[in-house]
């Protein structure tokens, strides 16, 4: 039996066959279709026990980024098997083995084609080298989207992903000698290193990949995470926490930090007057492989007059690179200097530093291009340095920052990039 389900509301599957089960599959193929980020589709298993689904044959065909199976696990634990399959032929279950937590859990999966397209919603590229040249040849041609629902306490879990051997098109991989491991998109970058331990790969039949003791932080905040399976020797590398540029007298101090690094050889620092044509200022060695926060700095001793854009490029030992979004400074408006920027891409932290005015108060405001005031404040401090941080969730776009004292006025446009 083949059932096509196109829904814009939660679909609760129940049965009177056995009270122990919320869903019984005995030769049925349940097809989900039409889920979108705005209107996802759910099959809800309203049974907290991992025995809530019984399967003898058949499966649920998700094959869409937002075609979910949601399991109301609450505070129960155990191996929750999501009975996914491709078409009516291949059974590719996903197992969420919850060790601890008080939450429900949703999962979807879908195959992809050339260059792992279409990308999962929210994913901007398959780094390390960005849109122009990506690492899709390091990735199994299948996506998963996992989400902690009603996330009172985020779960600690073991995750087992299944894929069709024909979806393993990773270039140059030697199976079963090499491992395939899972990796997830943080919202701005691929988290690294890949989740351990991974599992030996296959190119035919059905393969699996295991991630053991995945920490609660991966799913905290009820976030939706796209996952892929990667060649473990070539995982998608650096997770950048922040990147800032601040005036310091007649110099500009650049600072950045990484949460994780894999195979990271070095950083390149570039500068531009127009955010189009860049020149290289210097290089800083990377940490190679790291799972702890690493802090870096670089000084531009001869900054440009007026606005300057600074960007980071990261290069692996294998020569592949990725480019991070730029930050902007304007440090040479007479004695009155203002620096604006973002920290922790996606975190919403927005900072403004004003220098060169002694102890005189400074009036500051931020408006959008429609003239709507988003932020205003009168700053006061000491040693001529005024700094304010606000958790401002700025959407991508152009904003105008103005600052003034009794004698001087500063205004500049900034570009917010996510």
C-alpha cells in the first residue's frame, strides 16, 4: 500500500492494533511531501517509549528537508528508530539513541544530486572553499535535518545515520578502509571536527555512520541542524566564532577566534577600500587541528584613509580555502573615530567603539535605510574610549551609524552580512 500525504498541519498516527505502539508498519509505504520551512509536515509518534513504532516491512519516505517524523520522547530514553526509506526499495533508518534529556525529537532525510544540491535550508555552501569551489566531493549525497522539540533539556545521544551505497560519490575514497563520519551546520559554518567515531564506508548496499555521545550543546535552544556524512580525512574545517577590527591610535587591531579547526594551515588577512578589490596584508599560522577556542590577532600599521574592509581567508594543508564575511572600520575622520562591526556571526552581537574625544559624552544612534531608529544611547566612559555592546539581532542589510559630540559629527554606513 502506498499513501501520499500532503499536509499543512500536524498528523498524528495512531492505531488500535496494539496499545504498546503509536505506529505499526506492516508492508505500508507512507509518503510525506510538500514540507517547507514556513509550513513543515510532521508525522507525530505520540508514544514516549522507543517501542512506539513497530515495523515488519515498509517504511516512511521523507525525501524532503521539512518532511519530519516527530517522536514525543519526553524524558524517556532508549534507541528510537525512525523507519525512513528511499522509494519502495531501500530501508535507511535513522536511530536517535537518547542517553538523557527531556525533549521531543524530529528528523527528516533526503537525497541530493550534483554538488549536494539543493543545499539544505540555511546552508550557504559546502566549505572549505565557498560557492566558487566547494567540498561536495567529500560528502555523501544525502541530507538529514534534526531538531530538538519542546526542548526542556537538550539530549545527550548516540546518532546512527544510514545511506544508500550509491549515494557515496566521495572522490578517491577507499571502502571499507576509510571511515565516514557525521558533521552539522551551526547556522553559519560547518562544525568540526566530525562527530566521532564514524563507521567504515560502503559504495553498495546500505551503509551507516555512528556518532557517539553527542553533547547536549549540539541541540540546545531547540535549533534545527542540517547534517551530512563526510570523508573523515577531509572534513569541512574551521568554525569561526568572531572577527573584529578596532582602531588603536593610527593603527587597526584585528582579532578573531575559532571554536574548532581541522587541517587548518594558515589565515590570510586582506584589506579593501570598496569590499570588492582586496590586497593581502599578511598571514597567521593556524592551529592545525583543535577542539578548543583559539584566539588570533594581527595589526594593520598603515590603515587606509576612510572606510576599510577587512576579511579573513583560511587555507587547509591540502591547499583548499574558505573566505569569511568582511568587517568594516573608519578610523581616520579627524580626531573623532568610530568602529562598527559584528561578533560571532549569527549571534547578534553588535558593537560600536568611539575614540578620540577625551572624556566628552557622545550621542550614538543606529538606523536602517528606511530611517527607523534601531538603537540610541548617550555614551560616557574614561580614557577617551567609549564601547557599547548590545545583543541586536540585525537582519542582513545596510545600516547608518551616527555619533556626535558638541563639536564633531560622524556618520557612516555599515553592511551586515549573515
